[in-house]
C-alpha cells in the first residue's frame, strides 16, 4: 500500500488528492484556482485516486465496500476514505465518475503554447482494482450488464440499486512482474500483465463552466490511451495562462477499446515532468498545434477524436499525414501511402461519448 505521503516520492513537488485539491466528475476551467504552482521543467508526484470503490452505486464507503471482497480496513487508502466521506460535490447521474486532481499552474505557459507531460514513473498504490460495466454505457449498452437496471424511484433515503457489475481484481507478483488476477469460477482466473497509465491528463478549458470529465477533447482529458505508460510524453495545447494541468483516472491495465466501460481501475502514484514548449518551437516539433499529440520511445502517436468513430479515424489519418508532412518533409500523398503500408490505427476507446483513435508511427522508419 502507498498511503498518502508514505513511501517513495520522486518528484520535486508532491500533490496529494484531498477534498481541497480535486474535482469529482468535472474538469477545471479558467476560473478554477491552482492547487500548486511549479516552474516549467519541474517534476511533480501526484497521488491519484480511482473512482472505483467510492462511487454511489458502490455505497460511497470504500472500507465497507472493499470488506465485501475480503480487504481489511488497513488496506484501504486513507485518501479514498476521506474523499468519499467529504462534502465534495458529486452527482452520480449527472457528473462523470473520475476523481480529477489539480489544477497545477505551470508558470509562463500561455495560450498557443504546448505543455509537454512526461510520465516518469507510475507506482501502484494498492494490490487490487475493479473492472466495471454499468447500465447505459460501454460498447454494448442494453446488452451488458446482464443484470436488471434500476428504473424505480430512489429508496432508503435516496439510495438506488444501480445493479452495476464491478469485477474485483487482485494484483499478484510473479518473477518480478505484476499481473491482474480476474477470477471466473471453480477456482479459475484469467491472469494478465499490468501496464499502468493515467487515463486522464489535460489542461483547463477557456470556459466559464467546468467540463464533464468523461468526453476527451482538444484539451486532452479522458483520452484513455494505453500507450501513455512510463517513458511516454503527451503534448497538450495550452488554452489558459498557466495551463492548469490536471490528472486522474489511473489504470493498471486496459485493452484498446475499453469495451466494458472501464479498464482495470486502480490508484497510481504518478511522477510527471511538466514543460512549456513555446508556440514557434511546438510548430516545428509537432506540426499541428490544435490537438493533443503523444509519443513513446518507439512511436509517434497522432490522435483523432470525434463522437462518430469513422470521423475519429479520418481525423487521426489527417493528423498523421500533417505530422509527417510538417516534421519529416514527406509529401502528403507519400505520407498517406506510408501510413497505409506501415502504420497502425488503433481504437483507444469507444466508451467515452467522444471516441478516440491513435496512430502508431514507428520512429525507426525515419532515421
């Protein structure tokens, strides 16, 4: 267990998730004051919280809920218990589920710049998580969950029986590697490797109303790109002075598509480096300034986002063509041919209202 402020903290700054440092189900806007100020290039360690285990359909009492899966009280995160018991505003039916930590002001960031978010390390904070499906959501709404949805009025002083399906998943370690263990009866379990990443990283929108936490956009947000593991970088177009960066929705593992609704949702201690890239330099580096862009050690990752999956694919193709043309000097028709022969267009997720597609361009192909 990595309780708040305990254990390894690598960043020059530390940001816990508390009722005063987070929003629940909404994203910061231009009016949300920063909870931390840092210089460009500084590192920060953020203790992120998963929403699974604290939501209203789980009782908003993580100790009691996890006890049902055999988790003793001392193995429940103190910050999860504090947030669930707090008066932080959250409407299960109207707000997104995500616990969003921040915003962090990066001194000197201005609209038109890019914020580079380098993920330096990701440490699991608890040896368990959940994979959930809920009524009306996921890739097969109306088919899953196969429980009956609760359509009646609230009962027991406002409580509802949402009949969500939340699969408890234990984390085990074998030969120095961590795996998720998903039981499915008669002593059997599916075992899959962990590949932690932050599903939600973004910058504040230049709006008066806080945005819903579920759909991603040109500000980043709930991108759910499983390539954004330790060693990756995400580039976000700054929209307000100071950028107002935030993060949340930590995942231990996710398949492309995220078809049930959630990944293996579980809390992470994330150490990030936040660096401002001025407008002119960003144009030379990335080609396009109007949308997020990502990279790993092996791949460039142009993105496409839209409510319609076909249009999300088209936007990812356009972004990839534009990137290769601007940064590699490749004619656009040749770039399209290269992408058809050598690049992969993968569905990041189809469950967040705005669908996501990311293209994987091998850096090794451009020496």
